[in-house]
C-alpha cells in the first residue's frame, strides 16, 4: 500500500488536455446519461468541467438539482462543528493552527469545557456535531474516543447530541478501531491537495508531510470497520479541475477496495487565517462560478455521496448553491475551542479560518424553509445501521426517501416545538404540512408520530 499510489497524475493531465473543448453533443449525451444516477467516468467528468456556455451550464445545474432531489429529496441536513483543540504539530502554509504561529492562543478543552460547549449547542437545537481536532501526537485515539464519549454523555433525551462525526488526524487501523468503539458517525479527513509536489510544498513540518500516509487514511478507516468516510479538497492550493478528477480517483479506489465510496464530500475554499501566508492570496483562485460548477459536476459524478458546504462561504452564496446538489450544511458555526461560550463571534487569535456565514441556527433554518427546502436534524441511518453498503442498498434504487422524508419531518418538528423563534415555527409548521403528503405509504405512521411528538415524545424515527 505504501509503495503504490492510485492517484494517476499523468492520466488526469491527459484527460484535461484532451477534453478542454467539448462539443455540444458530447455534453448533451453525458448529461442525459447522468440522469440515470449511475455516476460518470473520469473522461466524462473532465468534459463537464470544461463547460463554458450559459445554456449548457444551466442544463448542468438543472440536472444536478434533479439528481439530488431524486436521491435525497429537498432535505438539507444541519450540523455544527465543535473544535476540541487548536493545538497542532504541523506547519501548513494555509492554516491558522500551524505549529509555528506564536500569535495564536492555544487551547484544548477539558471534559467539563467540552460538555459546556455541547450544552450550549444542544440548547439551540443541534443534534449532529462534527468534532474537530488539531493534529498533535498527544491526542491519542484513546483520548479522542474519551472526548467523543464525553459529548454523548451530555444532556438528556431532549437536549442531547445523537450523532458525532469526527475530523481528526490520520490513524493506523488499531487507532481507528478505538474511535469506532466510541460510536462515531462519519470519519472525515481531507487530502487538502492531491497534487503531490504542491502537497509537499505547502506542508512543511509534522506527520502531515507524509502524502501517502494521509492518502490511504480512508482505506485504514474502512479496514477498521468505519464504513462512512468523508473526502474533501481545500480549493485554492492547486488547479481545481485536477483536484476533482483526483478526488474521483480516490472515490473509485475506495469503491473498488471496499465496495463503497465516500459517504460525504466537502468543498472548502481557503479563507483568511492568522499568520497563514497562502490564506491571504491562494495560489489557484476558485471563483464562485467555479465552485458552482464543481458542486454540480460532483453531484453527477458521485450521485450518492452527501455534499457538504460549510460556513466558510457567505450566506447568499450558500443559499444559491443549495439548488445545485448540496445536501448538508453547517449552521451557527464557530471555529475555535470554547467559541460557543465566548461572546465574540470571530476571535482571530484562536480560530482556524474566517467564517463567511454568521447567521444563527434559527435564521439559517428559517431561510432554508423559505427557499422551499426541508431542514433535517436526522441521525436515524447511523443509529439504525444504515451505513456503508447498507446505506447504498437503499440509496441507489431511491428507497432512502422512505426513511429520509419522515425522519426529516420528525426532527424539524422537534426543533420547531422546542427551540424555534415564533416566526420560524410558523413557517416550519406550514412546511411540514406540505411535506407530509409526500410520504406515501408512511402517511399513517407520520400522523401517529406527529401526534406523539406534539404530546412530548422525542427522538422518534424510522
């Protein structure tokens, strides 16, 4: 494994060169094929990445939305990041947490502090968290597992986190087995850039310098039994078309080796960060229009993976790309340890990067509803065992709808009853009324569980 590399840079460059001026008929044929929701080849993806004309872009966007709606419906899953520590032993040219940043105030939450942050988040209505850790040798898998357990222990049936995803440093297989026992949901790790010489140039010190060790992180996680993994690229480090084809090679290799590709794919762009040289002037600019195309093409190429867009992006742009295939967003986010207790929204001497969308959770929920989408805090698939292969068995024929739509309704109703502002509650109840007619054979179950929720029951799910 360490001597090989499934990222074939030569193939990627040849495909991009050969397909940089696709004709109209090629594009039409690929978009028609994509509607079957079977994914795309590297060559087909390269062709779509080169679309320029407004009419063809609009057709691309329409196809992406159609595929997302057919697989996931109009749901938008909501989560929040919780930073456990900003201590890090790596020196990365784009990150405020870099080890040589002496102006950064370092902090690692104690168990009590971590549980307080959790209480603050659950008091606003959050049910799903992404725990984020700096990469440092002292943060062992056992320590990470204990922090996960501390979050799960916090609260009661009403105010409690039900799913914890994790973004942390690569581990060996034995380490992944330890955090799996702590009942993590998705394990998330980004390669940052798949272009090897660029990777080596921007990672100056620490374990993260090892390109191959990081590249095979998700393979080791799968070997340890973690079958929901998340990929991602930090856009701005290298040519975005190269990164997308490399990300597909990564996805295809996971599919070949383990029978299941990434559960989620994230699309962060470099944002300003304290004493991070590349963050102020990214080497490879990715515009809003570029990112829109990226999201739409990946939705066609890997149709069953969840697409995540975080609060790095501005609120108006996030609203816009919800129409293009995004299925998960963070809300009410802050990006440093202890941030939710801190009254300041942007504590630059502690945070990893600058937040673009500063809306509260309630304002985000309200805006999503007004756009015609259904906010969801659902965690049922993870807790019902619908992960990895099992999830795909439901997702590929479109049957995941049977669970997703009702569970989205239940979790939104909980939020409206327990946490929402009066305006959001009114809008949300109207949305639920319009959505429940789409649940088919589950209508009688929906009606029963709806009444049980009104009577005070919580955590109802299919």
